[in-house]
C-alpha cells in the first residue's frame, strides 16, 4: 500500500475525520445487523423455519408416503374385520 503524502495538517485532519465517520458507520451497521439477528432468533421463528423446510419435503414426497402407508391401512382393515 502506497503511503499518502500530506502537504498540510488540514488534509490529515480531514482524512482522520473521514476515517472516524467510516468507523462509526461500520459500527452502526454491525449493531443493526446484531439486533436483526437477535430479533430473528426467537423460538417462533426457529419453529417456523423448521416446519417450513419439512413442509416442502412432505409435499414433494407425499405420493411416496401414501403408497407406502396404503398397504398397511388395507391390511389393518382386513385384519380388523376378521377379528384378529
């Protein structure tokens, strides 16, 4: 990184002020990000995320689940009628 050459103290003060403002802005962004993360980590949001991820899986695999359950249900009804 090339060193910057200053011709006056005013230039140094200006750059220091810019760096201070950039630091403050970045700090406020960090604080805001932390607050948003803290608000999003609630039991309700965690459960909603968990349920929504598995809801999509169940919807996509519903025919396979149904095909595997139907034979058991039919056998249960047959055995129930026989009295076993």
